[in-house]
C-alpha cells in the first residue's frame, strides 16, 4: 500500500536514513528511561522512537512536531510502514 506521503520513499533512488539509535528509543533514553513497548523508525530522518503502546508515544510526537508522517516498524523481522497523516498502513 502507498499514499501521497510515501511517494519519495517508493522511488528507486531513495535510500532509508541511518537510524539514530541501534536498539532503543532516543527520546526515552534522553529522559533516562527504557520503558518502550515497540520501536518505530522515521523514514524522513532516521529518528528511532517508541510506539503508541509505550508510555511516552515519542514516535507520534516526533511525526507531529517535525511533520515527518511516515515510519516503519523498527522491530526485527517487521517491514510494515505507517502514515500518521493518513492514519493507515502504507
């Protein structure tokens, strides 16, 4: 699935940004916490943040604050993407 927000990410010339963390929510760690449920990778900038099942919901906060609507799961073996703007899997 795609949406208007994934056009750039679906081009052959696009490459995924390097994650700013290898194994944890960057924002939770900045708070001195490690309480996330699952991780998401921002496809615009590579920011790794916690999902909406986590106490702080940093991925949603990042998407809203930075206007970066598309993330993918950063969990091992998962490749699905989510568009916050369209509120659906893309």
